[in-house]
């Protein structure tokens, strides 16, 4: 009596090939998914509609002190938008091309120079420069608004005499800047406009009352 042939188990090579084919299929499925492309956005060098410089403040030499404090959740490259009551999520594939911790101090200093009509220094100071006012700034918020169509900025700053002849004057501001749309570029421009508005308020706070 002739016995039927006994089924053979797959060889180690054929089993490995099956695993590779499955992995390739999974990778292909992932690649074909709806993963958004990365969109890099930045804060422009000039705020839209920036006003011309004011008359220089007499005998005022400003120094913007480091570090300029930003909320910790802004220390990343994702453009964050609100989600729910207390959540945050990245806006599609939008990323900051320059970290806000670098862009904000640089642009705030630039805007202050325009508002004051005179240089604003940061350390290290050049030889012979002796500041008459030291500015410290701390952001409580620099976020996309809850409706996703603007930016909310909260800041606290102090102006001090480096010689310590008087106590520092402390100021606060909280305001919203609308965006022209909910897209990444529109929100980046709203961030830039809000920063320019803050510089204007800081400059105004130094005017004699």
C-alpha cells in the first residue's frame, strides 16, 4: 500500500521571505496613509504694517536682559493649537523653522529699537555702553486662541535702573491679535503682529506720565 506524501513544513528561508513581504506590505500601507507634509513657518523679520520709528528717547540706553522667559510648551518646533478644554495638538504638519526661544528675543529687540528710535542692547555689551534701563520680560502666554483664528499674548515686564536708585517698575499686558485665517501662515503672521504690539506697549510704559 502506497502512503500519501507527508506535508512538509516551510523551510526557514521561505518563512523569512513571508515575514519580509508582510513588513513591506505594512510599510506600503503606512506610506499611502494621510500623513501631511511638513510645512515650515517663521516669524517674518518685519511685522505687517509696522509703524516708523518714534523720536529717540533722550539719554535712554536700553538693555534687554536674558533669558527672556517663554512657557515651556513653546520650547518645541510644532505649531500648537488648542484641543478641548486643556489640550494642545500640532497643527497638521506645521513646524517652526526657527525656535521661538531664539526668534522672540531677537524680534522683540528689533521692534523695541523701532519703537524707541534708538538701539536696544543685549549682553555682551560693547565697550563704552552703559545702560540706563534694564528690561526683563516674561511671557505667560503666546498661544493660538481657543477658536484657532488668532493669538493670545500675556506678558509681564519690568524696567529697572542698573544703578539701583529706585525699585523696578513692573507692568503687565494681555491681549488678542486676530489672524486672517486658521492656516499656519496666517497664524505665524498673527504671532508676529502680537510681538510688535507688545514692543509698542513696553515702549509706551517707559514714557513719562
